[in-house]
């Protein structure tokens, strides 16, 4: 029972932090909303497309980028959660958490799950705004997209957790995020289809395919329209396990001591 008590306490703390930081929700929504309302028109004009193959029956460009913007929310929130971990470590609260009489991987998983649930809540709010604006998707998509959002949020949160284990100072985190967020977002299928990227550069298209964020976006896109995508789901789960295992290894105090001695 102590494991679930720890999980409940960490979830409660993260919920209180999120409720107390209402500007965090607004900031998380402003960024994708700007892309949705402003940049969508420009990208549609630049691509010369109002309908994106192979989804020619129902996908307009605004509808096409919707899953990518949901992925953007998960990506930025994962990095924001990692930033809060670095801050907690500097303030000493992270040390108190990790010295609890529980396995370290469970404590980190609780932190990861708490941040992911915040991401999913922000995605649902954005999805409601998009639906009110006129974006149409199947009604069951509200349910089928939840596991995809949860898996993608866990993967990106685990990546942020890994970065937080490697970064020792809060001042260095912003620069590292720029080297992670923007390449992952722009080298993906979030804003434009990979086949369009392949016309410009096959090398960039290959990088898009190898990008785990692309797989997360495709998993969200297919799930939102009630379509299975086991390949994307497999890659997302695999990436989440790899990032999570590396983060647990990075937070091992013995490893940290070895790193300091080196």
C-alpha cells in the first residue's frame, strides 16, 4: 500500500502545482493555438494543399496538423516537467523524494505519470477548442486518442526525465531544450507529411522516420480517427522504455558519484 500512497501523494502535489500555476495552462495552449489559427493558413498556401493525401476523404490541413499540435503540447510539457525536476533538485525537495524507502524507479515513474496526466488534460482542452472551431473527427476519437496521448506523453516525459538527470544547473537547461525541442518538432510529420519532405530531401525524410516524436504524432493521428497503427505504438513504447531506463540509470546515486569523480 505504501507504493500507492506515494503515487497518490506525488499526483496530488503535481495537481496542486498545476492548479496554482494557471498561467502554465494558458502558456501551454497559446503556443499550439498560434500555430493552429495563424500558421495553418500560411503552410496551406505554401504547400498548395487544402486536402492532404492519403486522407483525401476528410482531412483538411487544419485537421492534419491537429495531432501534431497535440504532440507539441506533450513535448513542451515534458520539457517543462524536466525543468521543474532540475529546480526541485537545486532546492533539495528532489533529494527528499528519492530518499524515500521505495524503489527509485517507482518514485521516478510516479513523477513521470503525474506530468503525463497534466499533458493529457492540456491536450483535451486544446482538442475541445479545435472542435469548437470546426475541426471534425469521429466522436469515439475522444476515447481512442487517450491511450495514444498517454503513451506519447510518457515517452516525451521520460526523455525530459533523462535530460534532467544529465543537467546539473538550471541555467543550462534552456539551451539544451532548444537543441531537443525544435529538431524533434520540425523533423517530424507534425506540420507537413513526410512524403512532401521526401520531395525536398530524402535524407531529411529518413530523419523524420527515425524521430520518435514522429511516431508519437502518427499514433495520435491514427487513434483520433479510429485507425490502428501498431508500428507507431510499438516504437513509442520502445522509446519510452529506453528513455525511462536511461533516466533511472542517470538518477542512480552511485552513477552520479562515479561521474563526479571522473
